[in-house]
């Protein structure tokens, strides 16, 4: 290592391995950190969705939960804590970066306690949304979530909205640093829109393509996507692509059949290369009733796809109303359909929004801008970048652009 050069860090990451936003962000963070020369060790019960184990610097350590007749519910959190401690000791980790408060922050606290004092390990917790707004406030979890947040060495949140929601729900004794989600412009960019073969496979000539990506949980209000699309279909020939899987998929399929549009709706399930599908789209729909950030909307924007979304949670921090898309009240199906048609029926206006969406995503949320903020946080905790031996004392503020109504 050259004199004065920052050393490579050894980082443990734990997240849910599903295709939800927290797991995707954690995975992409690991990829980016590894590309910058760090050694990244994922610790989870399964390989996280989108994780590329062939990349240099990426490692995976499975958590095995023993089955035993006494265990009605196998204690994954304890097995996770044990594996975290083992990996931290064997691989000499500098810190554990956990995503989603429970059980990961709790397990990291236990792992740190098991290792002290022979192997001090810092714990960074990133809060993503429903771990605070839904699960975290449940009486069964509120005290342990609050404890785990306060016992972390640093805590980050993905939006100003989530920061305020966390402060309102818990007695927080740690600074909450806002570090937004991000996209890799090398993967998500408008240049991928030139794939005529893919477009022909998804829609007939002259048809517009609308896309929704989510985990199809009730908070995403995926049935509203079907309702909006049904209204759009009356005015313009179009197809709808639904990407992801979850409890509301069957409800959406039934609704599409009932509305007579089932032949125009395609359920594509989970995909690792969503950028390829987004690049073939004309419009992205995200009518969520709860959304801490809106990573799928950001990925669509980065591909030059305007967004029609609900004005809720952190979405106004991502989508600029009247410039990169439109924000409507949650449940306003008629308003969302009207705004969708405004863009789909006016190619010149759509092109302006498309260019603005890509510029905004790449300027404000590029990985090259966001990842160094995580690195700076890590080094502050490790005492390698200014005096800091505890939680971050800086709350970085995202630039908030005004949104109209």
C-alpha cells in the first residue's frame, strides 16, 4: 500500500436474501465496495438476490439453523449472531454492516459482545423502511428494535422521511445519518433502450410498455397498478409487465381477468437483470401506500423511464413532480391514469421527462457519489479519518428539490 493510501477494509454484511429493496441495496453496496478494493463477506441463510459470487472480493458465509424438536421456531437470530462472530474472528473483520433492524442489528450486537475485548468490531446499522414503520413499531419488537438501534456504533437511514419516522417512533440516542439508495450508471442507463429484439418480444409495434417492480406486499398496492393500466388501455394500445413476486400476485392476476385485460398483462416473476427490462419500458408505475425511498423508481429513472408514483414516504425525495414523473395521492387511480396518458400520448413531452429522469438519477444518486459516504463513515468509526470512536456526528442532508401538486 502506497504511503498515505487508505487501507482496504474487511466488511461483513448481513441482509435478507430476498428481492426486496433492503437486500438489493445491501448486495449492490457489497459489489461496489469490492470493486473499490475492499473484502466483503456476506453472512445470511441464503445467497442474497443479485449477489455475484464470481466477483473478486465477494465472499459468502451461510448461516445454518439446527432443527430440534424443542424449537417451534428455529432461532435464526442466535445462529446468525454466532456465525457473525465466527466470520469476524476468522476473517479479521473491521466492522459489520447490517441491513434491516431485526434480526440483523440485534444479532450484530450479540456478535460484538461475544468478540469483545479480543476482537473489537464496529456495527453499522442501515434502516430501510418497514423494519421501522411496520415491524419495528409492533409491540413484540419495539423495545428490541429501539435497543438494537441505540447499541449500534452508527445508524444510517435511506431518506429524510425515514429519519423522521424513526425519531417519531423510538427514543433514539444515536445520530441518524441520511445516506440514500443508489444506482450504478454503468448498469442502469438510457443507452440500454436500443434493444429492438427485446421490445418486439414484449409488445407489438405501436404498443406502449408499462412496468411495475415490487415484492407485491400490500404496502406496494399492486392492484392499483392493474386499475391504472386498465384505464390507460382504453386510450392507447399498451402492455403491462409485472416483475417480482409476493402475496398480491394472485390478486392482481384475478383482477386483470375480471377487467378483461389479462392478455395484455405479463407476470415475469423475479429477475436479476431488471435494467434490461426497464430499458424496454415507456413508463414505470409505483402507487405504494408506504415507501421509505423507492429504489425501483430510481432504477427506472436511471434507464430514462418516467415514473408515475404515489406522493408518500421518501418518494418525493426521488421523483421530481412535473419533471422526472408525477406524484399523486395514494389511491388516486384516476389521477395516475390521467398523468400516464399525458406522457404516453405526447412523445415530445415523454422525451423531455425521459432525459430529465436519467440526468436526475445519475447526478443525485450515482454509486460513485454515494458509496464514498459509506466508506467515510466506516473510516470515522475505525479512527482512520478524523477523531471518531463512536456514532457518526454528521447528519448529511440530501438536496431536496421542491415538488408540485
